C-alpha cells in the first residue's frame, strides 16, 4: 500500500492511497469461492455453480464490497501511521481501473488544529460581587403579587394601568385591512403591546364608549404594505377593569409551598431562592468573562467542517425557540460568529483539560446534582434519576469540568471584583447596562 499526503489550504489534507492489485483480486476470488458453496442457481446443484458464472453474476458487487472495506481499513491505518487527527469525515474520490490493474483513492479531509495554550498573565477578569438586600426582597415579593394579580371591573373612565376589553376595526383609506380588526380582546393601557398611540387613545374611555383613533404605522414596520401608513381604528370599549394585587395572606403564601402560610417562612424561602439565583448569575457572568479572555488570547484556525456543524446546530436551536417550521431557512451568516466562538472555545477548553488532566471528580458531580435537585419537590427522586443511567451523568460531568477550567483560568489572571446590584444581574433589561 502506497500512501502520500499533501497539505492543502489551511487545515485541508489530501491523502492518496494505492491499493495492491493482487490483494484486491485475491480477496475477490476468495469470496467468490465461498459463494460457490452457498449460492443456488437454476440448473445447478448446490456447490456446483461454476466460478466463471458467479464472477459474471456477482463479480462487480463483490469487488465493490471488497474495495469499500479496504478503503476503510487502509485509510484508518494510514491516518494512524501519519498521526493525523481528523476534524470530520473524509471525502473519498476512487480511482478504479481494473483493466490497468489500478486501484486507488484520494481522501480529502481537514485535520484538527494544533492548540497552544497562551499565557494569560496580565489578563483581567471582572467578577461580579452582589448580595440580596431587603429592598431586593420586597421588590421580588411585589413582583410575585403583580404576576398573580386579578382584574376587577370598575365604573369609571379608564386610566393608565387599567385593562380594557375592546373590539375594533382598522381601515386604510377607508377600507378594512388584513389583521386590522379584532373582537373582545384585552388591552392593558401602558403595556406598549399595541400600535403607538392606541393605548393612550383609550385613556378616559368608559364601558360602552366608542373611540376613533387616527394613527400611523411606524416606518420600517414588518409589513411593507402598512409601513408608514396612516390608518383609522374605530374602537368599541366593552369593559374597564383595574388590577387587584393579592394580599400577603395564608392563601397566597400557601400557593408558594408554605402550607402553614407563615409570612416570615415565606420571606425566608423567597430570599433563599434569590440567593441561589444570584449565585448562579454571578457564576455565569464570571464564566462568560473567562471565556472572553480565552477567545481573545488565542488565534485558531477553525476547521470548516466543525464550523458548519455548529452553525446547523445553532440554527436548529433557534427554530425550536421561535417555533419556526423546518421549511424556514435562516441564513448561515446569522450564526457564523457565535458558532466560531463555540468551536474555538471547545478546542481551547479541550486542550486545557487534556494538558492539566482535569477530571470531573465524583464528589463534585454529586454536589452539582444535589444543587440541581434541591429546587425540586422531591430532591432524592431527581438524584436517583441521574444515577440510574451512567449516560445521564455526562452533561453534569462536562459542566463540572468547565467549572474546573474556569477556576484554573482565574488562577492565571488578575481578578477584579465589580460591585453590582441584584437587579443588574437578574433583570434582562439591565444586562446591557451592567457594569457601566
């Protein structure tokens, strides 16, 4: 077997392997001889079918079978002998010329890049520092009341914060337009869910009133036929209700897993949940900062095959989140940067784990599972679920190893504590302004 390897652009390699003609023909003949003992053909007794006839009938099929196996085995052997680490499956181009006694193939593939872990000395990671204050606790309890509010009918004109039941017909140049009408829908004044000006135009209206609202769709509206267009809505107000926040009584508190309705126990459990969430957010924010440092400190050639796989994975996740049909084709370019980051981090983290022999110690895996289980009604049931199948531990072990990598990085860099509030770390609207 003759093997030659050429270096293509970047991480691409082309391996050409010539298979010994005699080996191929010999294996083909050996298999045809075996067929003599088993094949049944009309007019011949078992075991008496001439090899020449079998060669005519089955020779091409047997040859393809032999070549397929030899390509696979010879390629694997050559890859090992040349110490190549493939990034993905090879593209095989066969060269088959039986008449010229020539069997060969070319395999084109990408190899994994060499990853050299850069020195992180002098790099800075900002680590959030925060605590749950009494004001934070009151804010969250108030938010829980807000989430469980009810709506009570009122006999007065509508004001900000009220929810109205309305029916309306929208017209463009006097003609109703698609999607511009609705019957008996709730509209909360101040929620910002309706067309700009629609909710404000209902302030002061009472049940039984009709309002005419002359509005305009904003420029760049997702429907081109309505973008920037002036429209009119005739709105019938059917009911006006105001929000009613539940009292912090035993009935309300009991709905949050405090059967005896004890207010102080409820506040303690809410605070414990907030502490747990804050710890998770600090850990996640610190991990993100560490990953930023790792990406910025390393320049890697990314195998195109791994990038393509990651792009498709991210596209699939996006479709699941938005509920898009499989026929919706999201552009690859939308996912290339995050995919490139994820592949790079996978390579860097993998090299750190290998070089420093980082393991997921059983005790840490157990602690991670117990922490996860503590948020469920029956923690032991969750723990038993994970340990009932070794495969279920794999994602937890990966998480633990990533935590170990984060700890290793924090030992190499300068860590600056960054004072933040509970709201900055937990409110999605504050993420963009955090630390500014």
